[in-house]
């Protein structure tokens, strides 16, 4: 049975407090198997019969709203998609693992929308951007905390939500997926 990771946005930040035990239990109650969380920030590994990941995202979105009253970005990726998000990130080799992120998107971003994002960001900061497969690659260069490249800024320009993970977190998630 295929192994997936659900990357949930805005978990345990702001008002979206949720224990990982409650999150695991919710996944198990929905029929997902071998449920495991990685770090307490909304990374959930699970097994489920093979299907397109957008269908899993929809199912998990309904679960999160029904059980927890949360409407978070949910991006589900297979093991191979996580590996590709690491390998395809053009900033991974030269940037610092904690500064280089993959911002997973709920859908494919349009090249024209990305062009608007890049133009709007040109004078906002030193971040480097590249478009990927249902992802945006970002090198935060000077750090994430002071960056003006926020999730809301990205969402407005790209027309869809997403959630970011740095290279260190993605390597850890991939290692856990490979351990099983």
C-alpha cells in the first residue's frame, strides 16, 4: 500500500492548536493506516490505497473542518513527490537547509500568476523564487522570520493556498517514509 504525507498548513500556529495524538486518531478513524506524525507542525505520514493526491486532500479537508473546525491548506504528496520536491529545488545545493523551502501548493500555479508574483516581489526582499510541480521553491537567504514573503502574499498572487517546509524537514520526512 502506498505511503503518503499530508502537509497541513497553520497547525500549532496562531489559533490552530491541535495535539498530534488527536490528529493521528482522526486519520485512523477515517481509515488511514500506519499513521505517524513527524514534528508537531502538521506532517502526517499514512498508508492508503493508491489514488490521486487531490482526492486525498479533499477527504482530509472535510475531516479537518468536521472534526476540528479548521480550514487549513492541505497538500498530500507521495514518497516520490517528496523526493522530487527535494531534488528539483534549484536552491537546495547552494542555500542553507533551514532557509531553502518548498512551498507546496494545493494546485498547480499558473506561469502568468508566478510572473506577477515575481514582479510584485522584486523590490520586497532578497528571496529567490522558482516555480515547481504544485510547488514554489524559495530561498529565504536572510531568514524566514523577517521576510515579507508571507503565505498570505503568496496566496493572493498565486490564487491558491499552500504550506512550506524547509529542506531539513523534508529530508526528515523522506527518511521516515523510507524507513517503513
